[in-house]
């Protein structure tokens, strides 16, 4: 059905909410205060649809040439209270807690902040973004959210004869201005000459990864040419990153969160980090803890973390390849830091965390709703939520990070 509606507010997930005679309507691509014409479908408990026509746009609407997936086309100052509101609403509606939410920490740069990106190959040539929730591909010539080194690499790759691949990934460094390319799909041996050519054309390094249904670079990977790693700065810490393992895409914003997390964590004898990747947060925590253990399931991340700890002279940081559900075997720990995927903590991980009985928990989240659910469960099991602050790592999108701190109730 086609409807006209006025959007009241945005809800977590970035959808605009309107109330109509036919029921609650959630609209993709609409902003608070806008009057829109929508083609809607009835879901179980609500209507949902996309904007057909923007009848009265918001005065704060701003689109500097945004790519698909950038679903918050607002002037930057107007984005911040919306994201802060997502965290407040999740805390109140999901966790049912009244803890004060600190003001959101903005991204140091609202544009040009992304140091990683993934592209599909368009059938007509060049690179493309996938439209969220569909199989539609949109060719991309430029993206203002990408850091400048990645924009240059994108222009180069759009002229390159990339054949036989499923995806192309980029990882750049704000510190050095270099970029790595990850080629996904096919056979590694088929791309060695192309990799050497890309390095000659100015790409710092090239990796290959097998297509894997579990996700990008979850299967076999091979280094093909150039530099295996890039050096990136997170605050005062310079660490090595690469295109085949995880690192936060907005290093200055992430560094600010890590610094505040370190202050909240204080000092102690033993700290444990779950979902730790190659250990950047663990390296920050090593300033205040005699022993820090970082765990992650990704073999490449653990190997890289060990190499980095040695390079940085952090003898008090050790790494272990393990599932977060195994947390209890790494105790005792006064502090546990967790930064889980969007789904939050599995029940087994939550149980292992409670079994460890740490005095302090640092919980970093990329989804306010699952974070609020987990915080409520921890409070039920004897913890008190002491501190909450949203961080903006992804301007012009609905995504928001949450830094929180819990202590064991006496």
C-alpha cells in the first residue's frame, strides 16, 4: 500500500517511525519531521517500507554524495543527538535501567574517516557497493566517507581489469597514507601477476582470500605482493594492521574510546580481553595491569598480536586462540573487557563471565539493543552499571558504539 506519513523519530536500526491509521510505520531513508510518501508492506506487528517521494524534507537533511548504507543524511551536529538517543532508548526500553548516559563523543572527522571498505565487482566493470537488504549493485566512482588514500585506490581499481573475483577489500593507514588490497575469490595463483602490477601502480600490498560462506577472510588467505602490514596510529600507540584481519576503521575515534576505557579500568594484577583481535585495547590496558591476556578465534589476529606485543616490548601481554565461551579457564581476572560482534554475548559466554567473577567489566558494543540486553543480564547476576558513553565511529550512518563500565556489587 502507498501511504503519506510524518516521521516522528528515528529508532535503533536507523528507521524512521510514523504513526498512521493503518498502524505503526517504519520507513527506510526518512528523517525526523519529514513528510513522505511510502510504499509499505505489512509485517507481523507493524508496517515497513521505503520512501517513494520526499514531500517535505528536513531542514537538516544533508547528502554529500553518500553511498548505499549511509542511512543518516543529516548535518553532522544533528546526527549526534539521534545516536545518543538510540543508546538512551535501548537502556530504558531493553535494559530498564536509569543509569545516566554521558554525552556522545563525536568522530574527529565526519567525512574521510573510513580506513577500510569492501566492494563487489559490477558486471559492467568497476567496483560496486551492495544496497543493504538486496542484491542490487551500485557502481561507485567515489565515496566521501573513505579516507583519502582509499579514494585514490578506488579510482585506480576502477580502471583495473579485475576478473574472476567475487569481492575486493581495502585497508588503509592514516599514518602512512598507504593502502592494501584484498582480492577475494578464485585461486591465489591466478592473481600473482595482477598483484605485482598493483604494487607497481602504487598499492602498498596485496593479499588474497578464498571465498568462504562464513565471511570475508574467514577461510585460507595468501600474501601476494608488496608489504604484508601497514603501520597505523591509535593515540600514542602505533600498531600494524592488514586487510585480512580486523581493526577499527576509524582509528582516531577508536583511540579516544580505548583511552577512556583505560581510565575506567584503573589498575590491577590481571586483565582478560575477549574478542580481542590483535590486541589494541589489550595494549592500552597493559599500562595499568601486571598481566593482560587477549583471546580471539582468528588465528591470523592472534599471531599478529603476539608479534606486535614483542615489537612494542609489552612482555606483560599474552595471546591465546580461544572462543569467548572458554573465558572461565583464563581466570582469575580482576578486569574483563569484551567487544563482541553485533549479536552480543552468547549465553555460554555470559555464563563463563559470571563464573569468572571479575570485579570490573569493560563492555564495548556496536549494537545498543544487544548491549542493553546483556547489561540487564549482568545486573541480574550481581553487577552494577556505573558508566555509559556513546561514541561515533561511523558518521552519516545509524551505527553507534557504546563504552560501558560495570562493577561487582558487594
